[in-house]
C-alpha cells in the first residue's frame, strides 16, 4: 500500500529499532536493506543503550520482574513509584525482543539467567516461570528467542487455560473468569514461541481458542452485558506494555493471521475503527498517555506529540485490515 512520502520520511528518521520495521512492513524494501538496518541495533542508539545496562550476571537492575536495587542510571520521575517499574530483566528483554534485536547480541544471557536469576515469587528459577500467566508468557517468548529451555511453560499454558477460553493472572486466588489483559499477554507470548520454534500443536490450539474468546466479544465488550470492558481499550500509548488496548490486540491479530494464513476476522471491525478514528488529519497518531513506572530512558515522544511508534503500528494494522477485507 502506498503511504504519504512525508509520513514515511518522518518514520525513517528514527531509531533503527523502528526504522527497519518501517522498511520491511510499510515500504516493502528488499530484505538486505532492512536486515542491514536491523543489524545496526546492537551497536547504535536505543538497543545498544539497553545492552550496555546489563549486569554481569545477565540481569538488568538486579531483578527478574522487579528491580533488585536502585540504579542511578534509570530515569526517575516524581510519579514513577506509583506504577510498575520497567527496568528489570523481563521488561528489558521484552523490549529488545519486540524491537527485533538479533539474539546473538545476547549470547550467554540465557545461561546466566538460568544460573543467577530467581523470581520474586517463591524464589523460583527464571526459565521455569512462576504462577502469573503474563509473566509466564513473557518468559516463554523470551526463552524461545534466546534459546533457553522453557519446556515446562509449553505445557503450563494449555493446563491453566480457563473453561471460558482465556487466562487470568489471578487464577491462583481463585478467579475462574478470563481477563482481557491476561489473555492478550498470554496469546502474544505463545505466538512468539510458535514463530521462533516452528510451531507447537497444543499451544496453537490454546492460542486460537483464546483468540476466539476475544473475538466472540468483538475485542471490546463484556459477554455478560454487552458493555465496553473499560476505557483502557481506547488508550494509545507506546510502549504498549501489558495493557489491553484496541491497537495492542489488533497488532497481535495481524501477526497471528499472517502466521496462520487466515483473513482478518470481521468481528474486529469495532476495534479497527477506534484505531482509525484516532488518526490525525496529517496521517499521524498522537501519544495518548504514559504508563507510570520507572524506565531506563524514554523511547518515544511525550504525551500529545505525534508518535512515530504509534503511527507505524496503527498504519501497519490498518494496511493489514484494509487489504485483507478487500481481498
């Protein structure tokens, strides 16, 4: 699909973590072009900054999911102690993986984490996961990416899928109803595992069943009342983090449909219109909010400014939708 030159030039004038994806997914550049840009990540700009912050034991900030220490190199803002911190190992790995860093840049990290990192919950070993399905999904994806043994988590997800088709991080407290947030994070992690390892029948069946759970609710509505699940579905924020939003779930469904070889599901139409309606007259999307919590550094623009990351993700989703529905 053709895009305005002013928009694509603006998107290309960014960090290589974004630029290579623009080249591949919006401009259909030759593979050698975007691969060269992708390779720059390990030694330049944002990804290189995160790599330089890694501890000798393979962790970041001395912790698995939460920082184990205060680090003066992190960005500190007055309200950051009111939110989930994003400087520890799992969140940093999530970021590098989602940016598309070659795992060769982290050679030895999987073994170091196996030896040195333990979950804050029950002091469990890192690659075995714990009880939270979102954390386990991040670990499943990061393990596949880094070549760690996450076989226990491959079995964990089908075994812990709830009767209604999804997952809930509060299952250990007795919850039997799936959560939009937990289900999305779970299927994103499962898809990453499938993509990196060549697939897994039981996981694929669990993922597709959970996608159906969301699609039956048209991605936005409660099955019991038909009401919108929450204002958070309309949030526009990058990084996407763990929050269920229309853009976040559509970005996953795009990847899943391409992987599975299926057309966009028409039940996603309402969510697509949320994304489309947020497009500004100049063809860009604005940063809508900042999720509270300590970060190493900002990776996108302040709230209210045109966001290259959101513009890329939203444009890519709409391309997939419009082309798929027209076919």
